[in-house]
C-alpha cells in the first residue's frame, strides 16, 4: 500500500474549485464559453512612441471609415472616439460564427507636455490612424537690461 502524504488544504482547494464552477455556471447563462465573444466591448489597440519631433500614436481601426472617427484635445488629453458598424447586407440568421466586435469606442490618453491642437497632424490609411503630436516649443527666457541708478 503506497503511503500518501496528508495535505489538510487539498479538500479546501477542491471545495474552492466547486464553488468557482457553481458561480461560473450561474452567471454565464446558457451556452458555452464562446458566447462571451458575442458580448464584447470593442476597444482599438494603440501604439505610442516618441520620435525626435514629438510623440506618435498609431491606432488600429479596421473596418472603420474616417468619417466615423473623431479626435479631440481636452485638458491636455488626446481623445479618440468613433464607431464601427456591422455589415447590413448580412442577416443575423446567416452567420455561422460572429466574433468581430462592433459599436462605439472611446480612448483617452493623458499627455505629459502641453498639447497645441492646431499643430497635430493625423492621417488614416489602411485601417491605421496615425497621429503626430509635435513637441511644444520651449520658451527661451528673455534678458532685460536693468539700469541701476544711485
């Protein structure tokens, strides 16, 4: 007969697994785990990097037309918002699987330096929104000659 080491927490771990399964089954609703994909919130992925001239932000917006994208500058933050619409030509009953997410999105990015909105350049090509935010000009101090009289 093999000797089995007694572990007082083994039963606790099994109980925890059963409780987790109970909650998962209760709150997931009918269907499989794949149903979670149907109720997704879409949020475009973004890369932000620095260049010699400033900061560049690239956002992936596949299936979004440039008319459905808006850029705003508020309180030293850059805001990208818009909406991606599903194909109207395809009826829900014709889908075998539907994993892509649609709807409105909103991303906000706080900038370290003061943003000058009139100098921001944006271009939209092949589903990629590229925003160039130039580094603000540093004010040079002015010297004032002061005449000292006695």
